[in-house]
């Protein structure tokens, strides 16, 4: 391979890259989120400056089922998102994620700095209950339940789409071959071309189990605020650098 051929590759391995070039389109992407109050000190311990917790003392535990993801296939993921602010703007900081498919793990970490690790999440409807579980190393570390489509959250699709358009922020860390930091950045992206197909809210419960490799329980559940369930098509574009720790 010559230089030009190398620079046209989407990623590694060169003979069979894990993922193609983006942007990446998701069809019928299904979310189950539980907002809950937790320990403010635990939140601050996970949020990297210059981000700041938004002061609500809440976090969002989420499950996402992706049956049709361009370049990535079909998979599910689960993780923790912390509402924060950056320069006065409300953003969502992704604290940890677990999923069951190699291409989006690799692309997520290498491109956008998603804190992704292998896990076994599952989102399903069990009779009258929306149910999410996360298993790590054979042990269940999270379970969430919600009433199934009891209350519509909003009637206007455009208003619903705006609720999903909040900027997402990740801490991207990639070492050099020498072992020193090569990339240390806060990066951001905004989902685009959002088409909401359904948006509901309802009563929810969340149970988290302490685990050293899947420490979701480090943000203990004090009080459930709300469960949300929504289905939408959307596009994940490339992002931008908000802050460079090495600059």
C-alpha cells in the first residue's frame, strides 16, 4: 500500500476495517432511560473539568436497542449519562457504556471517545413491562423496568426531536505508542436528521449491583424521577473538539 491508499482507509485492520466512513444512520433506534437522583459527590468524581454537573444531582441510566445501524449492524447498549454544563450550555456527558458488538465499540472509542466496553445489555418488552438488563461477566449488574406506553410525552414530533438534540460530550483518551498521552480531549457531537416515531413516559424502577468492572452502582439510586421510552431514526455525524488537555 502506498501513502494515498493508507490514508483512504476508514480504520484498522487495513485489510478489513472494523467500520466504514460515516456519517452513520440508525433506523428504529429504541431508548429506555431512567432519570434518578444520586450522590452529588459521586457525580463530581466522574465529571471531568471544564465540564460541570448541572446541579440537579441527577443522572440518566439508559438502554438502547439498535436493530438497523449503518456500518455497525444490529446491537444493544447500556450505560450512564450525566447532565452537565459547558460554557453555560446544557450538555450530556457519557460516563460509561457497555455493548455487545465489536464495530461500534471500536469506532465509538476511536472516533468520538465513547467510554465503551463489552457487556451484555438487553432491552425487551416482557408482557406489560419495558425491561432493561445489563450482564457483565455472567453477573447481572443493572435492571430497569417501566410501564409500557402508559403516557405519551409529547404530541408534536418536532418538539420530541428537540428533546433528543441535546449536545453529547465524551472524554477521549488515546495513548501514544510510547505510552504517553497522544489524544486527551473533550469532544462533542449532535445527532442530526432526527425523526421521532414514538415518545412515552411512565413509572420506573432501577436496581444497580456493585461490580468492579461495571461500576454503574457507584452512582447509587436515591430517588427515581422518571422513565422515558422513545423510538426514532437519527444520524450520528462526526464531532468536534471542545477542549484539548494537551494544547
